[in-house]
C-alpha cells in the first residue's frame, strides 16, 4: 500500500498532465524510488491511479530496463556490453565484479547490496569499458578502479573519481 503522501504527489502529477497515461513511467519511477522495485501490488495501485489496467502498465514496465519488476540490491551495477565496451574488455569488468561480489550477471549479491545487470549502451564509448551504478556512470574501468568504487559503496574507503 502506497503512503498517502506519495499518493497525493502522484495524483497531482497525473492531474497536471494532458493525459494520465503520459505520466505512467514517471509514476512507476516515483514508486520504485520509495520501494526499490515495482511489486505486483504497486503495479495494481499505479494502474488504478493512471486509469490503466495492470497489464497495460506491465507492458510498459517490461519495455524499460530501469523499471525493476523484482527486488534488486541497494546498488544496481549495469555493465555496458555495447560493441565499443565489448572491444575494450567489458568481460573482464564483469568477471572482476562477479568474483569480488559473489554475484553472476542478472543476480544479486548474497548480502543483498548489489545487483549486476547488462546494459546495451550508456554513452561512455570514449571512456570504455564503462558501468553505471544506480544513476552514476564510471568509465575507463580497471580492476583497481572497480575495487575503489565498490569499497566506497560498501563503506570501506573513500573514492574520488578523476576523469
């Protein structure tokens, strides 16, 4: 069940739109921001607010990579697998992260902190190989740089990106 404050915010957002449907993705992102993912119950509630069916909303959610229909870790790591990143060694990035965190591509680490996913392109071709952690992008990845990023996220160290 969505908190009343969030419901009011979403209703206003929808009311300000020309058509409720144009706010479907924004509504799902707002709910996901609160819950971390879009549960079945959240989909039903969002669909009702938008005057859509849950199936219509599901069709949108499954199209967008950044709408999560199952629980994810606190940090979602998306490793770019575009042609340029592939040529620059994206597999060694995946292998290093997998080994370090004990998680395979598509999975979540045993501690629930990290989910590892592929992404087609994040627009960092000039700094490949690259990855995105939640909304922050990192490029020119090496094992050492990845370790510093992960150490910071787990609270083990400070990291200053110098790109």
